[in-house]
C-alpha cells in the first residue's frame, strides 16, 4: 500500500509542554484518515507539522516517499479550525485572491469558483461582503478555496463545526467524492458519527502519544470480538443459568411487551452456534447479532484505559455523536 504521509518518531516540545512524544503513523494514499483525540492531545500540532507550518524537534515526516519540504505544501489543502476571511472584502473577490495564491490563473479560477458556488448554492453572495455571511456560508467559501486547486492531500480541522445537518451532509458527500477522485483526506474531528461514516483509517492521539491506529472496520471487529446482542422472550434468570460461566450477560433490559434485551460477552473459544443452542433451550430467541462497538465507545474506552494504565486523571472531553 502506498502512503502519501509517513510520520516517524516525531516529537515536538513547547515551553513546559510536550505536544507530541515519539509519534509515528502512516496515511495511505487515496483514503480518508481520521485524526482523533481529546482537546489538547496534540492533533493540531501534528497537522501544523504536516503542513510545514512548524517543524518537529525530533523525527521525520515524509511526503510521497521523500522528506517533506516547503515545495510539497503546494500539493496540500488545509482548512484550519480557526477560520480566517477578510471581512471587508467581497466574497468572490476574496475567493479569487486565494485561488491566485494557489497558482490558478484568473479565468480558470473564476470558472472553477463559479461551479463550486453553484454547487454550494451561494452564487448570489458573490458580490456581497464577507461580513454579511453567516458562519455556515463563510465555512462553505473556505472549504471551496481549500479544495479548488485539487491538491493531492486535503486536511480539514473540525470541518463540520457550525454546519446544520443538511449542510454537514452536503460537505460529507463532497469529501467522499474528492476521495473517489483520488485525493487523500485527513480530518480532525470530535464527531464520532462522521468517523464511522467517512473514515477508512484512524489514529487516536492521547496525551501526546499515538495510542491506537488502524482500519476502522478492523478495529471495531477486533474490539468487538466475542460481543453479541440477544433479544428474547422469557425468563432472564433461566437464560443466565443456561449460558453458564463462559458467557456473561450484561445490560439486561425489558423492552416493549414481553421482549427482553441482553448484551453477551463470551470467551474466545465459544462458538456462536453453541450460544444460540444454549439460549434456545431456555428462552424464545427473537434476534441474535454481533455487538460491534461504536467509535464513540472505542474512543472513550481506549482513552480511559490508557489514562488508568499511566495513573492519569481521567477527565475526558467527550466527543459528539451528532
């Protein structure tokens, strides 16, 4: 697998603070890569290093196989969390200004911008001043100027912040389309629903360390191994007796009518057909499914376990699922 970015043993220190501590990760070409972590974990520092805004104190960053240089920045589009537009300029004028900074000629930039403005339904705002834009509209303009020159690598820091659900969905579709057209996308977010829907791979940074990396599906499969959801009608105590010691039942809830729901955790050597057979002798099974953890569950449990192992106070900034 080709990797557009490789980060090898990167450390970055500021006064009395280590933002990144021996962090390594690889970002595959043509994928959407989620950079996750609590506030202050080191995500933005890593993004700034990849953008050549700041340099690591130790370690190396490689872009398409060679050490990252200032010239590589021309192939990167970066939308920071701290948005910045000149409020007194007109929207179209400012968009053209940024497009020219990225190497586009006036005619080409104007044509491309008009297409994007039509797609995002903001064409009527071309001649209005930036200060007249709502936060969501301003973010649309900034997204457009970030992707306009079709860079190989796109980096979005909290791209859905401030968007209503309809426009957030529009942005998600555009990000998927950009990936399908060959771009690699990194985005830093607390929105775990977006991670599950968009990301091919993730890295979870906590306390300046990479504590989890990998394919989203494989991570959920691995952490969710041996976990099932069972819906049934009958006596829960009879079910527990039938399942025995190798199957643990938790979160037993009574639903509507006679239906009962339970989460099961089993030893690795217990076959799911054996579970169904044992349960079927005690209760009337309605459904039996894998209980894959959500990315929100994985985020919380992984950070909590890391903090506990390192005797760190476990004060989390819980990610959003909206």
